[in-house]
């Protein structure tokens, strides 16, 4: 099962100030700008094995980290910049972003402080198995807490996992179909009907807010109007999981290994939802044994996701759920756990960004720049 990766990082200067990537964007066609200026996205090609994916990504990341240092810049693997005003995170000049801001409303500004990691898994040949892949990733969703890298927003500690709260609960609160976790589906056709419904409601909301119909139709098609944690992609036929934070690559790939094994098992053996005992999950057994992957009731997924956003791995139920899925929570050391629990000043946030950048540089074998 081919797998690819997209990883977003903040760009800072040697003082920890957020800055645009500028010529870093010219290093490779696998580097993209993001919708805000001080962020960069690195992406891999589809890789047949995790070893290939890891090697390709580390080579790319190492080259970008080195080039950044030559330009007095650093890459920061944090889900939020910890403390930043809107003026420090300007939007790029992009019509789609401007339209989203008008359609979603003021809460869309919370999306600009979010840096994440996206996994793309090759779609199964059978459409029935594609639905199983979607459902498996839906059940896996609370695993984002394993690589949680920020609890702060504008200097305040808001919840244990800041990014999923800001992106799902705040940014898309008024448009839940656009940004929140969808329930399980019986088929790809059901998912596409939901997609069409979400698109129609988003378009209706746009017109109510004065967006020109032709401008909307020119900018968006149905696949461009959902930014949900789990979704299908059309242009490169994959199933995408968008929930993990920006994080250190070692943690990211540890997570990817387990998630990929679950999705691969679902693609070959299918899934079964345990409606009688939603508190028990048999995914781990399903991955290592035979037969369909057993998934909890969707209500349980929602409950555990809420607990993960609020309390992270400090919640006993979250840890138990993840173990049942096949993860080993004790093997993870999220960057958020190394950050203070107190309010952060701007100088403290800048120092912590540089410390996270140094951690990233050590992982890719580059000597950290002096802070």
C-alpha cells in the first residue's frame, strides 16, 4: 500500500521570530507554500514501504533544514506558534483563502495558527474496502494525541491538544461538515453523497454572505470544500488522515507505522463495528490476527476524541483506547509534554520555538544552531 506524507513547519529566524520561507520554496518541487506566510509544507512521493518513505522524507527535511540555516532560518515542529498575534501570521494572497474567511466567518482565523501532518494511504482496489479504510482511520483519529506538540494559543494554555480544538471545534464550529470528524460510512457512495451535501450547504452559506456564485464555482469543487480529519482525495486517489500535529519525525514515523498497519489490514480484511460493546476495541487483535478489524461504536470514537483534546494521554480512557488499537502510548514523548503549563510570554514562546527547532535539527543529524 503506497503511502505518502505532508508535513507543515513554522519558519523562524535566529531570534525565534516568525518569518516567511522565501527562497526555501525554490529548493524542490516537493516543497509548497502554505496559506499563511511563516509556514512551509514538505511532501513526499508515494512510497511502497515505510523504509522508503522514511528515507525520502528525512533526505528532503535534512536538505531544507540545512538550507534554512544557511539563510539564518529554522524550522519549528510545533502545532501552534505558542504565542502570536494575527499580524505575525499574515495570510498569503490567495482567493480561496479570502473566500473561506468570508464564508466561515471570524473563527477561520484560528486555522492560521495550526501546523499539522497529513498521511495519504493508497485506496484499496475494491470500493467496499475503501469504505473500510475510511472507517478504520475514523476510529484511529484520537491517536493524534500521541504526537501532540502544543497546548498554547496566544500565550495561554487552552487544552491539552490545542490544534484539533482550534481547527475543529473553533474554526469550523459554524460549519461542522467542513472540518469535523464524520461518522462511519457503509460505502464510498455514502461518503460522496455526504460530500455533495456538505458542498451544497457550504455554497448556500457562501451566497448568503454575498459571495458571487461564479467566483465560488470557479474556486471550489466538492472535494475542495471539506477539510475533515479523514477524507478521500480525488486528484491522487488516496485516503487521507489529517489529524496529527507537526512533530519530530521520529514520533511521526512511529505513529505512521501503526496507523498504516491498521489501514492496510482494513483494506484486505475489512472492518466490523462493535455496536454491542462500544467501549472495547479489537483493532490491535485484528491487525495481528485474522478476520476483519473490529471498530468501536462511533459514539465511543467521539467520546475518546473529546477526552484526547481536553486531557491528552493523561486520561486513562484515552490510553486504554489507544492500547486496544495497537499503539504503545508509553513509547511516545510528545513535545507538548516538555512545554510549561503556565502562561507564556512572547520571549518565552520564541525561546521554546528555537528549542523545538534544535530538537528537529538533532533528529536529522544537523548540529543545532546557537540560540
